[in-house]
C-alpha cells in the first residue's frame, strides 16, 4: 500500500519543510491551541467534583445517578482513547482534534441545559468521547511536530496545564455553585469558550501535512474493545458499592468483559488496519512503558483521589481549602516535569529520570501511608511534594520513551495505548482502593463507637459540623487511618512500575519529528524492491 503525503495550503512544498521549518515561536503558537484543548479535557473531569451534590439534588436524582454522572464520562473517555489514536494514524490529525473539541462543546452545552439526570448522563458520554480525543491527540500532534530529542523542552507546559486544570477545577466548581447568580450549570458552560478558542487557535497555527491513503476502519474491533473495556470499568466502578465484589453481578460483568476483549484480540490479529496493532506489543519498550503506565495509574490516581476527602473529613477543612492544600503535590509535579524535560533535551538521556521517578514516587506513597488525623500541613506538604516530583519524572517520560521507539506510522496507536492503560489503571485503582477505604472506615467507626453502626453517621460520608465532639474525633481518626492504608496498598504498585522501568532499554532520542520520519518511511515503502540476484 502506498501513501501520498500532500502539504496543506500555505506550507512548504514537502513534508520535511513543514516539520523542520517550524520555528520555536511557531511551535509555541501551535501548542497554544493544544494546551487550551488539554485544559478543557482536564477541567471537564474535575470541575463538577464539588458541584455534584447540588446538581443531583436539583435534578431530583439518586445516589445511583450520582455514580453514573461520574462514571459515564470516565467510561466514554477511556474506551475511546485507542480509537482516536488509531484514527490519528490514518486521517488528518488537525481535523480530528477539532472534531473532538466540537463534540466536547456539544456535550457541555447539553449538560448545562439539562433538566433531567438521564439527559445529563447522555451529555457526559458525549463529553467523555470528546475528552478521549483530546487526551489521545494532543500528545500525538506534539510528537508529529517536535523531535523526541526536543520534546522535553515543552513537556513542562503539559505538566503546568495538567496541574492548573487539576487544582483549578474543584475550586472553580465550588465557587460557581456558591455564587447565586451563576449556579452549577456554569460548571459545564465554563469550558465552552476554552474549547472554541482552541479550535480557532489550531486552525490558525497548526500546520500539518494531509496524509492520503487507502484505509479500512476496523468497526468490529472498535465496538468489541469499547464494549469489553466498558464492562470491566463498570465492574470496578460499581463493585463494593452497588453490589459485592463476590457476587453474580461481578461474575457476569467480568465474564462479559473477558469474552469481548478475547474476541477483540482475535479480530485485531486478522484485520488489515487494527484499532490497536498487536504487533506494537512485540516492541519491548512499548510493552514495558504500557505496563508501567497501568501501574502508575493504579498507584497515583487510586491514592491521590482520596486526599481531598481526607483534608475535608479527617482534617476538617473546607472544600476550597482542601483544593488549595493539594498545591504542593502539583508544584512538585510541575517543577520535576519541567526540569527533567530540559535536562533530557540537553543531554539526550532519559532512563535515569524514569528510574528516579519510580523510586521517588514509591517513597512518596510510602511516606503518605504514615499520615493521620493529627498530621501537620507542613509534613503533608513535604510528602506530597515527594510524590509529585516522582510522578512528574515518570508519567510524561514514559510516553517519550515509547514515541521514540516506534515507527512514525504507529505514533498515534502507541501514544493512545499508554494513555488508555494509564486511565484504565486510574479507574481500577480508584474503585478498588475506594472499596478498601470504605471497609477500613467502617471497621474504625465500629471500633470507635463500640460496635454501633457508624455512630449515627448512617453509613454515608458524615457532615462533621453536625456531630458532637466525641463522635467527630472518632470519625476524623477513622478517615485518617483509612487514607493512610490506601497509600500503603498503593505503594507496591508504584514499586512494580519501577521494576518495569528498570527493564526498559535506553535508546538515543531521535532528532527528527514524526512528520519527517513519516515522510522517510513513506518514501522507503514506495521505492521499488531491488531485483534479486540470480
């Protein structure tokens, strides 16, 4: 199969001219649209966290509705990431990322105008599909225009956007809900201007060649992957909450997920253009970085998602203060990502940072396993900085290592596979460790109240201001002990990620962008084979 690479209007006459002709200023201009899109994707998943109780109450929803509003976006985003990644290897990346932003805008507007929980859940699915595209495509486009050797110089910007979106989301959501003339609907509307700005900026600044080739979309594989992953995600999200881990629902969902994914593997191994090319897992670097990304997702997301609850219940802080208290971890992540990226670009060596990141992340999880209801903010800040530094060194550079070691034609698939497994790990970690936390809290409350069922907390998340002093102390201690246990269980997953990293072979970073490499690969593939000697 031959492919024709046609430059877009206004660009240089060859693919090489497009990629290598971009100055640092042009790259930064193109990144402005990508970063606005990334900010939108992160904001969508964090801005509603403090607003959900009010939203569900206003729409007369149930606790099950509460779960589904969160789960719907997570399912859609995680399940569609590999599909967006594969499409980016086949079609115009610029058009695809603008399409994902447009879907996000539609989903956000429908969510903001929703007058029923059902419509809100549907809109969150649309939002999730758009966010999946942004998650997969932003890093693919970056790899297309920036050589791996130079990519580290810009990775700090990714870290900064991730940090700002993560911290600002809950704060913005809380402020919007508490402002009488705005309200919770603006938690969905607020992302729309950023998404529209990103579409315009991408149109004006991002110049990529248009790749024309004959393609066949693997629709059967796409449906099987999405269905299988959704079944397993539903299980880890609802088990321990809506039904027991050992139950017929667990057996049904797990069995369905395994069968569907087994069928997907069979299909993917036989079609011409698989959604996830199974051959990339024969690449040792891709296989190990994928495993490490899954483990990082379990450890990091599974542990840190409960910190805000710990700040509010165990330490008695307000939602706004709890959001601000996570700043040390975000600061550590930003600084380590930026510094590591600069050094990697200058020296071309990256494995040392992966190893250091694994060691420091494991240490951070271990330190946070010692916290309690009486921990000082100063000590917590140090522990969170350590964890943030480790995550910053590890997470982005795993993607760099994989992108550096695959053909340019598989950049999208490799990048999206890593994002997919990191998100999957986060979903598994959040659910499983959440079940651990709930069980531990129940044990501590039963012990503290001498066998009484929660001491009047009703089995739900308690409101401390309504509890008498003795009961409040018991509840604070219970959540402190349980949160520490979550980090203790998460630490081995961080250590296993370190072990996986140790087996990755360091290879020199390429000095060509993805577009330049693709042009060379295309040219080589189109050359007639040399006649064999007789």
